[in-house]
């Protein structure tokens, strides 16, 4: 019903001044005598132009309550539009149309709703029509922007120094993230869901490594045990060498035409190899951490390793989940996130160093040299003495000298 009433309002003639100007010209011609009109001829018509005739002030269209409610709803939608211009207060918006008379200056913004905005004078600012047109007649001037929502901007000899905009379509339909920013509770829920998802993904990757690449994981774990410092510095060196190694690989491939074609595939393979080494090393660190926190020797070896990996991953990724839970408190969340970043970086660096030193788990640390075999004293010993038989003793230098 409201839209129908608004359509009837918009159907009112938009430029009644144009129809009234010829009437004023006719009145002026009736005041002159026929003889004078014959003498002047066309000179009178040439001297009087529509621009020289001041348009009479038009009374605004009377709107009922339903029409006003519809127009107020349209104004509200215009205020939410991303391409809007500042509007005056609702009580300063001319309902049913407005006319800026010739020879007058009005400070903007000037707005009309439900009827056209005719500009014969000067508007120092923006001229806005909501649900109707902005018409700038000859002699009229708008120093700002001329904006029409669900209408048009028409120049009939006038000038607009700013932009001319015509807004249509879904007026006020803006994306949700631009219209209403996400609340702190929603942001916290999203962050917790994201960190929890990464925790589950790492656990699934750990299970896959235990099933399909357990020997490589064991190699990284053995390389890591007892050599934390060496693995840490090796990880830092590996991080610093990643960019030069990739650049050297690209240069080496760019020498030949076939190598140039293989550069994209080489880059992808290089990135996947680095990510694989980091993941393998991180899982090794998580396993050692889990074995230290929750030691358990009972059960199958794979079950013990799986439990250790799950505990370690939960400990490291739990820091991220905890930091995400405090997204609603920016300061606390930032501090916890910094702690999580530092601990995770150390674990990933140590794991990367161990993976590099063990060549991806294929190289095991060398076993310690076997200790020299103990001297076999069997020839100098006799079985346990039997009753009546004295066991022989191993001769010593002192006893031999004594015998001499």
C-alpha cells in the first residue's frame, strides 16, 4: 500500500514552473496594446526569456500519514547506502518537493523527498532528492553534488560544480560486514573455531604420519633427542637459507628452455617439501613433549606414540585456542597470541633443524662405539670348589717373586 501511494506521489508533474512561465508571459503581453505589439514585433519576445522570469514558489504537496511513513523509510534506506551524501535532519527535509527561487542563495545540504527539487537560484552545498528528481534550471547553480535517489539529475541550463549521482536498484542494500561490524562475541567464536580446526587438522596429519611414514618420524625423533641446541641453530640456518635456495633453483632452471617451463612446478615442489619438513619436525617435537608430560610405556608402540603426539599437539595448539578465547579482550588476547607465536616458532624451528639434520628422517644418528670387551678370565678360573678340592688362583707378580 505504501509503495502504491509513493508511486502516485511520484506521478505528480515534476516541473510545474515550466507550465506557469508561459502564463506569466501571456499576462505581460496582454498589458501592451496591439499597436505597441506591432511596433515591437519579435523584439519583445526576444527580450523576455524563461530564464529572466522568476519561478513562483510552489506549495509542497500535502502527504497523508501512509505516504510520509513510506518516504521516511526511503530516507532511512538512503542514510544506509554506501554512496550516500550527508543529509540534513528529518525536520529540514522538504516533504513533497522544494523550489529554490531565482536570485536566492541557500546553504546546503538542501533535500527534498517525495517530490522534485527545482533549483533556480544557488545552493551552496549538496542538492539531494529522495524518490524524485533534481532539476537545475537556467541560472541555477549547485556548488556541491547533485544526488537523486530513485530518480534522475537533470540540467536545464544550470550548472553543478560537484558530482551528479543517480542512485537506483537496491537502495540501502549493503554487505553485512560493511553495514554492521561483527560483534566481539561473534569474532571470538570465529577465532576459537578456526584455531580448534587447525588443532584437529594437525592431529589427523599426525595419525597419517604414524600410519604411512612412521620410520621417518622415528628418524627425526632420534635426531632430536639430546641435541636440542644443535637442532635449533640448524633450524635457524635452514630458515635463512630458504630464500637463497629457491632463488638458486630458479636460476639453475632458467638456463634452459625446458627448465623455464619447469619453474612453476619446481616452486610448488620446493614449497611442499619445506612445509613437509616443518610439519614432520613439529610432530616430532610434539611427540617428545607429549612423552615428557604424559609418560606411558604400556600398550602397543604405535598407541604410545599416538598418545604422545596428541598430547603434544594439544599443548602447543591449545595456546592458540586460549588466545582466541580472549579475542573479546584485545590486550589480553594480543599478549597470549604473542606467547603462542613465540613457543610455536621455537618448536617449528627445532623440528625443522632436526628434520634437516636427519635428512627427512632417513639418516639415523651414529651409534656410540662399543666398549672394549672385558678380559676373559675363564682360563684362570676353575669351577666352584667342590668339597675337598682347593680352587686354583690366578698367579700375580707378587706371588711369583715370592716363589723365587
